C-alpha cells in the first residue's frame, strides 16, 4: 500500500496566504479609516463566512472551510501538524 504524504507537508508546499495574514493586512490598511465591524456567519457543514466592514466602504470577505479553520487554530496554537489530517 502506498503511503500518502502528510497533509501538513503538502500544505507547506502550496503557496497561499492564511486567513490571519489576510485579516492582519486588511486591518492595518483600514484601521486608520475609522470603525471596523466584524462578523462570522452561521457555521455550516462546509464552513462559514468571515466579514469585516470598514467605514470607508471596503469589506473583507473570506469563506473558511472546516479544514482551514483547524489549520489556522493549529498554527495559532503552535502545532506543526493538524492531528486529524494525518
């Protein structure tokens, strides 16, 4: 039986910006404009939507899958692998 690569190894090779990095960039650029209002939609089986609206009229919108949420939490918690992906 062929073993599959560990998900975290594969993800490390895929260039993508994390939710946290995207959100931090948005906040840094838009905080000077005034108020920001954030919301996370109702969780569904395939994920949930995160929005942050700026007073200038621009809105950050990102759909988060359960796998992305688990990965972000693992990174924030200092884990190198998401256990249930292995």
